[in-house]
C-alpha cells in the first residue's frame, strides 16, 4: 500500500502518526512539507479529499497566522491557499494520503481510519496514551 505523510519531525502528533503507519507494516513516503511544500494544486486537492475547508486546514498556533491577518473572515479560500503556499508553516499537519482516503491526522489516531488492519501489536503514543492493544486493535 502506498502511503504519503506530510510530516514535521518536530511535531509530536506528526511523529505519532508516522509511527502508527509503520506499526501497520508500511514504510510511507515521508514529505517534510516545511522543506518540500506541496504545490498549490496538491494542497487544494488534499484539503478537499480530506473533507475539510481551507480554513480548517490552516494552523494557527506557532505560525504567523495572526500577524498576516488570516483571522479575517472575509478572506477567500484562494487568498488563504496563497498564504499557505507562501508560508508552509501555516499548513496544519500531518496530512496522510492512502488508497483508502486522505486525512488531516489530528489527533494522530485518525490515521487508523485510512490504514489496513495490519498493525503489529500494541501502540502507545509518546505521551503514554494507549491506542492499540496487544492484538493491534483500537483501545476504546
């Protein structure tokens, strides 16, 4: 299965998502989107395929969101996309693309919705939260 993750290695959610993909026995294509951002067309497609609005895909925390005036509700999707392409830190993460769908994986366990049921045993997030049990099944 071909999986692509738009990843930021300094983000715990992104690291947990990548680890869950690998726990499913998949070595994904890892795109460090701050170094290699998606094109405007790719970004627009990812957002639409994930079922999000452009505004829902913008990251506010730790970005120049406020300084750029992106909280202005009159800005169009096109203007927001332009800002995200110019400043990739504004792209929320991690986006994951698989043949089963595209998701913004916040929280990280959202990735399980678009992965095969091939997990290799338990998985615990960096903060200690158990996500998968010994059989690789979701902990509810």
